[in-house]
C-alpha cells in the first residue's frame, strides 16, 4: 500500500480528512504529519487484518530476551506517555497497535509518538522514537503478558491489579482490537494467548510511573511459546 503526503500552499483549502485516505494534503505541516501518521496506521491495520491478532495497545520489550509487556487501553488514555516513561530502559514495540502472530511473536509497529502539547491547540506533535530516547527491538519480541489499563486520577497508593478470567479478559480486549472478527478463530486465538501468558490483569493507576514494577515483572518472564 502507498500513502502519499502533499504539502499545500497556505492559500489552498485542504480536502476533507478521512482516516482511510491514501493521499493526505494540508498546508499546516504539523497537521499534515499527524494525518499522515493516522493514514499509515490505518493502512497497516488494513493490510494485516486476518493474519495478526491486533490489539490497541502500547508494548515494550526486554532488549535481550524480547519478552514483551502489552498494555491495552483506548485512545488518548496514556499509552504514549507509558512508552516515553517506561521505554528508555527497554525497547519500543508500539504505542498504538500490537500485532500478535500465532506463534506468539509480536510484529513491531514503530510509529512516531503522537504527543499532545499545550501550545499546539488541536494538533499533536509527531516525534520519532529516537528523539525521546526509545530504541527499536534487537531481539525478536514475543508476548509475555497482557495488561488492561484503567487510569484513575483519583486513585491513591500503588497500582491495583485485578486478575481477569479468560471470559472477562476477552470481553475487555475485543473492543480494543482491530479486524478481530475477520481472522480465523479469533476467540480461540486470543484465549490461547491469555492462557499461555498467565491471563490478563486489569491495572488501575494514577501515574504511569507506578507501572514500572509490573512492566519489569512481565519483561523478566521466560517464553511459554
């Protein structure tokens, strides 16, 4: 698939924006880059639908073993902040879409990190991973554990962890998936991932730094694959 970006002159009116567009055009370079990132992500998801189990998640891996912690959450709830905070001591796999293969391997999607800035109203700053101290995986990533994130600004104390049985985990994860029902046996596939990795947990937290011990525990696991 090809996604084209076209910088318009200031006096030109950009065409209506759609996430699935294959040509992105705008006179504002910041908005152009944001829309380009979104269009490429949509194209990638479309291209891999059916052969990857794709979760809307952030993922960080141990740089030596490839053990990958997958943190699932809706958009605009802290996945990018998690990668920026916990990622420099690990390797960056994605802050948007985590593609799991049937052998347990994870296909990295090293997109730019889309960061909100108070001085950029309505537009996100697209930053290359290296600009914020993140590194690409060296060892092949594989899924070691899945966490469903629940950020609560009023939460006090350490991160609260709640184990989810397989059915509850499936219910929590399927809304945060892409192309789920267009894969072969998606429920069995997801259940197998959960059972091999010890089941999903829901983490309730206020500050993303509190997730450091959880990320460390998952990235220290041995492969069940």
